C-alpha cells in the first residue's frame, strides 16, 4: 500500500526526502554492509540532492558503502546540461566522499541500445540473482504521469524481462535509456518525489483511478514487497482526499 508523506512546501519536501535517503542508507549499511540507490532525474530532485550534500545530512551517510545508479538518462554526454548524471554530480556527487567507482552512470554518450545493454549487465553483476535489487529507488513523475523514461504509450512500461531498455520517445523527439518495471518492482523500496499544482490531478489519477499504466505509467510501479512512498508537497497533494 502506498504511503503519502505530504510537506507544506518544496523546501520541506527536499528535507523530508533527504532524511529518508539517510535513514534508508543507514539501515541498509547496518543490515548488509552496503546501500544501493537509483537516483531520479529531472528538476524536482535537485533540491533533495543539494540538501543531501549539506554536512548536516552527508556526515550521517557512510559514502564508502554507497553505490549510486540512475533510473533513467537522456542520451547525451555527461557534461550536457540535460544529463541526469550531470545534475546529480553538480548538486551531490561532487560534494560527498563517495568512491568514483561506486557511481554507476548510464553512458548517455554511447549508442543507446549498446548503453542499455551494458547497463543491464552492470546491474545484473551488482545484484546477482536479482531477488531483491535496489534498497531505494527515487523517482519523479511528469505531468503526463511518466516516471523514469517510461512515457505513456511506450512498450517499456510493460517490459517484464529486460531490466534496462533504450527507446526513441516520439513526444520528446529524443532517445532515452530507462530502467523497467522488471527491476524497479523488485526494489526494496520506491519513493516518488513530486511537487507542484500542475501535477496534483495526475497524482490523484495515478493513486485512485483504475489501473491503466499505458496511459498512467507511474501506476506500473508496485514494488513486490509493497514499500512505495510518495513524497508530495501540499500543492501536488491538493487533489488527494487526506
Ligand atoms: C527525467 C526524469 C523524469 C522526471 C520527470 C519529472 O529524465 O526527466 O527521470 O522521469 O523525473 O519528468 O521531472 P521534474 O521533476 O523535472 O518535474
């Protein structure tokens, strides 16, 4: 069952999500000696990563035991302004003592299909059997209900075998690399981070309307063990009955 964490504004949303990241990291490292997270792209997580980079938060994470992956990537070089890796590097990675070899970016500069296949290999090597994958997946949600790069009407929403796919997204006129539900739904926990009034109705539809992931891709995210949290500011939550 999804849990909603509703904060008054984007500032407190970033703090709540950063706190959650720290708590998840500490629990995973205590339990199994490492913490593996998938980061979201887009703009909403910027505030979370900046908070996480602040001493008050970063000093509570044993970065030597953290592995970072991405939920999706634009097919651009890492120093391109659109790069999800580049955004996370600038706001978080450059400011915390995580070993470089534990930052596993999707190679957006490579041919998309090759980059997707290489990332799948990397993930399967990291997780082994894949019974349980990420300790925490952070996801944003677009106004159209997409998450990662699972856009409405794309086959990737219904992918049950491959963990990573590359696809051309018509509406963006661009290639994207994305994790699929096959790997996302065996994560220990998924946390959406969504802010803004413009997403309120979509949040309501995703959470309350009939299951139709082809139109509302975020609905396809249903971790097998049920640990799904929505971190929402009051505007994004304004259409929910609470
Ligand atoms: C991306 C993201 C995408 C994002 C949503 C929400 O590469 O753009 O992974 O899924 O999370 O589009 O983006 P905002 O947070 O910018 O609204």
